[in-house]
């Protein structure tokens, strides 16, 4: 991580959970981190804790609603003016509403689209343009995805959220292809954790206290610091290595294997049909 010391990373959704863990870890490793979220007070508290701990980097809080393009553009303009630009962009911000496909509210669907897909894409575009105009050829764009971006669970409350994460999987691969076509060495990575013990689950199931209370009791989930460690691993890869996708799961292994086997069986059946 030595080559990243003193350089600028944007961490979206840095106030709590995974984003906060990533921001603090990068500051500990000497980076200048712009942490953005709607609740900037929590990031200000994290910044003070980082300073008290004597970390060599610095955390710069920035208030930004990632569902609003004008606020994202204003943030990137401020980063350009105050810090020259972004070298690493970590698209961590994401949310879920328990809106099923058959009776969900359009407002909930739209909010998920605005943050999980459009906000991520706008930050990606602006980060790339920031790197390009400064001739930064070794930057990195990391999308904090989800195992929900790779399989669909029989849970109606998460189906639309799952669709947004499938989009993140496609967007990351599309970004990698476009960067390759531009003949740049800027890298793109999707990190997909399974269940992580944060405030995300309890928020999603706030109307079902029993489900929220038991969410993390059946088995040991991942911790936010596990995802932060995976970000460091990805950023630490040598120039000739690109980690395109990193899947982090424990109990989801069986589900993934079952899905993979089903895919093989389906492909085999289709092959037999067409021959």
C-alpha cells in the first residue's frame, strides 16, 4: 500500500458500517480519504478518532446525498479544488427497502435505483474523468457489490434490491471493458460480501423486529473490517494484476454451489435439446 500514501480516495457511504471501516483503514494506511454521506456528523466523529489515534492519513468529511446528481457533481468540484482530484473511488453507498415486486412502492424502487445504480455510475464517471484529466494511469474504482448480485434468494423483500446488485455486477464488467478499450491501466473491481453484521439488515427489517433481532444469530456473519481488508488486498495488487471480482462468503457457499450446479444442469439440458 506504500504507493497510495498521501493519495486521495473517495469513499461513498462512509458514515457507518462497511464504508466507515474502509475509510478508517485507508486513513490508517496513510491515504487522504474524502468520506461522504448524508449524515456528515458521524464522519466528523470518525475523523476526530483517526486524528486522536495518530493515523498518518486524514479523513475529510463531506455531506452528499448520492441520490442527487447535483450534489455529487458539487462534491467532485470541491475535491478538485481542494485536493486536485480522486485517485481511488470506492462506491460503497447502497440501500434497500422491503418493497416486493408484486406490491412494492415505486418510491422505494426509485430510491434504490438512484443510489445503488445511478449514484454509483455518476461517481464512477466523475472519478474516471478526474483521473484522466490529471493523467493518472494507475487509479482504481472499486464497487462494493453483494452476493445478491450473483444469485436470487426466495425473499420477496429483497428482489428489487437484488436486481440493483445484478446491475452493479454488469456495470463493473462493462467498466473494465471500457477502461481496456481506452488503453488505460486504471483498474475496476467488484467486491461482493455475503451477510455482514452492520446496521443494514436491521434497517431493512425495521418493521419486523423478530426477523431483525435474529438476523445475525443463526451463524457468524462477516464483519465490516473483513470487507475493509478485502479493499486493501485489491489495492495492494501489483500493477500487472487486476482483481476483477472478489466474493466474500461463509454460509452462502452451499447456496452458491447449488446455484452453480443448477446452471450446469440447465446448460447441459439446453445443449441436449439443440443437438
